C-alpha cells in the first residue's frame, strides 16, 4: 500500500467513525481507483453505501470483494445479512440525522451484560427499545427480549430521574455479534428535574476531531457499521441475572 493510499484509508476510516457516509464512499472509491483489488476498501465502500440505503451498490461492492477473495469472511457475512434482510424486510440503515446529539439531553451508551450472540444478530440499527428498571440496573429490551443493561452509574441516575417524572426514548445505535450501543434521548423533563441534566458534560473530557484510533487502521479492523461485520467477533456470555 502506497503512502497516498494509506492516507486515504485513514481519512475513510475517520469519515465512517463520524458517520459521514457520502465522504466515506468518495474516499474508498479514490482508493479503489489507485488499487482496484483492495478488498478492505470494497468492504468499507459496501457498508458506507448501506448506511445511505443504497443496497444495490452495497451488494455490488461485497460481491466484487468476494470475487477477489472468495474466503473473505467480512464480505460474505455482510452479503448474507443483506440477503436475509431482503426476505424479512428489515430496516438495516440509519442516517446521522436520526441520532442528533443535544448536549445534556442525549447520549450514546455502550451496553453491559449483553445477551448472547444469537439475540444480538437479530437486532437492527434504529430498532426502538424499552427501559426496564431493576434493583441496580436499567435493562434494555425490545419486544420483550433482553438485550443488555446500562452501566450502573447511568442506570442509577436515570432511575432517579424517571421516578421523578422524566421520560426517555431509546434506539439501537450500533450492534454486532459481540457489542451493542444505544442512543438515549430525554423526551420530557419534569418540574422536579428542571435543573438536573440527564447526561452531565464531563468538562475534563478531551476529544480531538482529527485523532484516529490506530487500531482501526489495521487490515480488517473493526468499525461498528450498523451491525455489519468488519472482523470475526468472539462469542459472548449470557447475561447475569439483574434481579
């Protein structure tokens, strides 16, 4: 891989991390113009098309990747998921606008105590979830099926706010066979909670928009693209009893 191509790959990965899917498409296409057999770029291109609901283009990219490498697990799994979605009419994509961030009112949260792989693989990004308040945790469910739990500190805070009248909505933000995050948004703040932020801002937190996680720049590195595969996921344990 040339230095120029490597730089484009870094930009393509960053664009995907920031959900700038059209930009990711253009960058991966630029890589393929220089290196038409770059299977990694084809996989990223396919997933980026998918996020914009360009299913035909996504399938084409994955098929080309398999044509170049018939044992490529990433392309095969993604294509299988697309073919399955055709028969079940599942919604597989989301737009960045669906998960608008509002300071203090929204948060993307990585779930703990996840359900097993068999449950996670049935989920789709954008699926609405329900809060189930337990003794120490808020568990996240969809259609009566347990998915995972909010971290203990967040569970404690939101439980108190809910008891005092706040209302929230929750959607699957990203999912793979071993991870799941949700987007939580405050819908209503009660009078008792008027001066209480649902998600306080950590003033000491640092974020540099041009920082790139080096681990994502390795071949076949993992990016959470709406539940579509970018690397082999390990089996997950069944959740412990939250009661």
